[in-house]
């Protein structure tokens, strides 16, 4: 976790702007982080960053369109220096991936002080705003972290976050449904995505969604149910790829939505002792999410990418990567060697 001086500085940056533009990663942690900051500020606009692997100059038209007085970037692993230079606005970047060096940006990353500290951005943003604790719980559990404020969530919202282990809360509790709602409304075309997360900025209680209590909550749940049908079909296909060895590899085609992170998380929960690789073929690449609780994944991914046309990185037990389709099998063999050679 960032120290209190850094938390106070982020809050000061948030308090001292009138029209912020928020760029956030396209997962539940990124969305939750944006919601916490936006709902506190009640000003500005949000843009989901689906382009991989970085926030680059292709997003400058959005800066020109909204003309913000400050830019916040949350849970985005790479921001190009060219974007920072061309934006001509103060940039506040809050992240927990591998630290990077950039000029002209206020950069907050707990790993800059302790490389093992991978506190998710939702937990950091909650420390800043101290409100909407149910949203903070969604983002933290979605990022596979047990938040220190969970007992308060369980007391304030009985029956929402039942369980004592992160995986059980994620996949067996009502909070887990909210995690999938947050993640799945980010699927699809940009206008529908923007409509959904704008609706979320006006949801005050999780039961609005879970119990169809308001038209806004009902809309979000209906949207989730539509996307969830496709997810469940892919999950069943993924389960069929489990074998007796120590890995599960599942690759599917681009004519379906990208669920690689969601599928990898659930398959990891079901098979905690396996290396899980879930990929989606698109534009001649295999874009994948990788999970492994029994070995250090991040350094293995870097070794596996040597001599490969691709990129990747992430955390100790959860990574993302993309490689050319013709290099995928070689990448996989490299990964196996890096992970299991010394075991």
C-alpha cells in the first residue's frame, strides 16, 4: 500500500481539478478504481483503455474532445512518453505493475518502494476517497486480493461477500456476481460499454443490480445476463481442456468476446495446482491470460518471450501476453521450461 503522504497527494490532485479525464484498464479493478474516483469527484469523464499494451497517442483525440484540466490514469501498465508530452495537461498515473520511468507525470506505484507490494488500484483509490466500500470490495476481490476492509463490507451488506477465502468469495458469493457484472459490461462496442459504466456511476447500492431494484440496476443485470451466456459456453469448453498433467491450455477464436482474464481466473480457482493459459486468436496473434499459483509466473513469461515476436508481463502469479500465432507453440514450450525445469 502507498504511504499516507502519497494517498494525501493523490487526493489533493483530485480535489484540485474541475474537469478530470480518467483513463482506466478494461477489467473490474480498473473500472472499480475509476468509479471510486469519479463518484467522489462528481466531475469529468471516463475512457476505458482496451488497446494493448499501452495508453498511446491514439487516445489524444479523446483528450482534445473533452479538454480536461487534468488526466488520471488508473491500473494501466504502460503510458507512452509521447502521450504524456502531447497531452499538454498534468497527468496523474496510479499503477501497480512493473515500475517504469517517465517524465512530466505524477506517478504513484507501491512497487516503486517494495517490488513485492502489488496492492491493487481499487484498494489505493478507496484509501483516497473512503466511500463506496462495496465498489472497493468488487475491485479488490476481482484482483484476487483480500481487502482489509472486508469485515466492514460484510457487516454493512450482510449476505453479500460470504466466505473467508478470496476464490470462494469471487466464485460462490453474491459479490462474485457483481464482479462479473463489472467485467462483462466492458465487453462489446464502445458506445454500449460507455453507457453501462455511466449507469454504474449512479448506482448507490449493490441490491439495485442484484435484486433488479431500479431501472438502472435492471439494465445492467440484463446486459450481464446476455454476455454471461457466451461466457458460460466458453467456460464449459475450457473445462474440457483440463488434463492429468500440470497445465490447462485453452485457445479460442476472435469471433467471440475476449474473456481470457475472466476464464483464467475461474479455471485457476477450479484447478489451483495447474498452469492455466487462456488465449484468444485475433489478427494473427494469440492474446492470452496466464495464471499459476505454484510457481513464479512473471519472470518465466519474460524468459519465454526471448526470441519470440510478442510482449507480456504482469504479477507474480497472474500475467498477460500476446505473441504471433506462428510463435505460440514455441512460447508455450519456453514457458514450460522456465516454470518447471527446476522443479
